[in-house]
C-alpha cells in the first residue's frame, strides 16, 4: 500500500513539474510551437483552462496557474491522508 502512495505522490509531482515547465514555456513562443510544447499543452491546458474560466488575468499576469498548482498540492495531500487512513485501518 505504501508503494501505491509513493507512486501517486510521484504522479502528482511529475504533473506539477509539467505545469511549471508549461508556464515557463509561455514566455518563449517558439518553445510552445515545438512538439514537446504541443504535448504539454494537450496535457496541461485542460486543467489550467478550468481555472482561467474563474480567474481572469490581471493586466498581463495570469494567476490561474498558481491557484492550479496550489489546488493540486492540496488534492495530493488529501489523497495521501485518505490512503494512509485506509492503510492504517487494514493493518
């Protein structure tokens, strides 16, 4: 069970890093047009697009990725707590 928690934690970490890389790539338009940039867009944009519906950019700054990464972190912690509680009930 602990390996499942580790794998889930790793998946959340990888997705968080993908979001950060995607955000940084937005500063370089040529990077977004690469095949790697398009792949990241397909994986990250649906998640970030949800937050962009509710949080409009202020000036030239888009705060939705910050909220998205914070929420992803809270979700990861919640999933870990639930799984650890299940593990403690079984053990």
